[in-house]
C-alpha cells in the first residue's frame, strides 16, 4: 500500500466495521495472507479492491457472493510508523 502505508507500519482496525459501510482502507485476509487494501463501494453490493501501489492492479469483489478464501477483518482507523 505504499506510499500510504510502508513496510513495518502498525495499523489499528475497527472490527465492527467489517461490513464495508464506507470507502476506506480495510484489513483483509485473502488466500491466507493479511493485507491492507483500499475498498471503494460499487452498485449492487460490489466493491473495488485497490492497492495504492501502482505495481498492483485493482479488481472487483461481489460481497453478495464473496470468495471462500477472503474475509474482511475491519476498517483501518489509525496507523503509526517508527521514525
């Protein structure tokens, strides 16, 4: 998620916001890997999954029929980094 987040940053996620009510940064588990991605709501219970790092493309996700290997953990509400 560079440049927004950098390797080693600490994030705090609100697990009560795991249902994607708003656009924002979310912690996801996909294929057994924990990730932070930007989610943008789309019509019809769909979201666009976006990486701020241009090396990774975006894709759409249907929340009405989510993949079995994907879980939304919660919305990122804070992050910090060592200086």
